C-alpha cells in the first residue's frame, strides 16, 4: 500500500482535530478524502487554488450540470482550506463568486397523512414477509415521522437509549455534539415495544447493541447502515409514486422530520398557543443549534406561511396603534 499523499495527510489531520472537538463529519469527511485523492491523482503539489477545487467540484459522481450542485461541493472545502492556510498561507479559499450563491435550505416535501400511512404499509410489505426486515423498516420510518428524528439519530440508537417504561429516547451526541431526551407518544411506545419483542426472537443479548438491527447472514445483530436505509426508502418511494411538492429531486426520509415540525407548529397555531414560546421548546426537542433554524419553517414552508402572515399582521396592527 502506497503512503498517503501530502494533501491526504493534511485532510486526515484536519478531520482528526475536528472530531476531537465532537464533530462527526461523515459526509463532509468522505468528500474531503475524495478531494485529496483527486488532487493526488493530478500530481498537484502547489498551494491549493480555486481552479483545482472548482475542477473537482464539477466532477460530481452523478455528472450533474447544475452550478448549484458544484457550489455545494465547493462549500465543503471552505473549512478545510481555512485550516490549511495556517500552514500554507497561499492556499486559496473558494467563495460564492465561483458558481454563485446557494440556498442553504430548500423547501422540503411535507408529507400528507395518507402518504405516511402508505409508506409504512409499503415497508410492511417488504420481503421476506415472515422475517424481521419489514417490521424493522416500518418501525424505523414510523419513529422518524412521529418523533422528528434525524435519520442518523434513529439508525444509531442503542437498545439502552430506548426506555419504554418511561417512554423516553436518549439521543446521544449527534450533529451539534448535544445530547437530549425525548418523550414519546404512547402509540409510539407501543410500536417500539412490539418491534423489540419481535427482534429479541431473532437476536439475543442485544444489550449495548443497536436498537434497529439486521438479521441477514453475517450481519445478524448489526446495526443498519445509512446507505442501506436510503436504498430501501428510494425503492419504496419509486413504488408509491408520490407527487413531489418540495424543491429537492424527490421526497426524502429527512422530510419526515420536517413534516413533524410543521405539523406541530400548525397544531399550536390552531389551538391558539403562543408560537414564540412554543418554538423554543420545539427547537430544543429537535436538537437545533440555533432557534433561527426552527423559525425557518415559518418563512420557507408554504403550509406555515399563513402563520407567519398572521404574526406580521399582529405586528403591523400594533405598530399602527403606537403611531396613532
């Protein structure tokens, strides 16, 4: 095996330092290693320039011709290039002038209730019908939809993180190095209990092992991979042929989390709940780093535009009273 290239070593050093600080960097870490191999393959030894970075960004594995896709790939390099400047001052840092600005969050697909019901029904029909696999995916997708979890949070749950006596999930340090406990609805607790009882018929001594497991061959008792879950979901999505109402290429698993947040805010609005007070609770529940990330739903999701409009109308009326 050949020794790693200079850039590869520096990427490894950067990732190790960031991970010591609590950042997992799964997808961005893979992208940076891909970039390092690209630079190495071109025998590029000069300080990194925007030209070599832009050339890599255009080499999307899906062969995308969309500048916004290239811009997102280029953005992944910015933290690393800033880090590298400490050692190589002539390293260039790419900005939005290369491929133009990108919209940070695209409008999600907000699932209708029937779509979620159909998704769980389709998961229940996965083969083999008499094994654990269909129940695993039905329960996994149902948990994400009912608790608003990130896909990675659900997949990486340990059995000890799921306290069905108290009806609590413990989400350990994830995207923003925070841990939190989430109360569950009684119907969700019942579904998780059914899954656990069935799973224990296939896998023994699961203590400290993943809550959601595979039972196929050598993977018996091992956790599901994110790629595996995405592949199953993509197959079900194609089967169900939903009409896409979001700005992404199609409905995503992550949109189940967005749907949870939107439905909660709509329910509060219907009940006359103080939205500003409730948003802080929702932000904490969902593990957002900034409450502004939670308020984003009010301005970016069509279903909540009426809520935002209502808040603005009250503000405008108050301003008129003050100036009378």
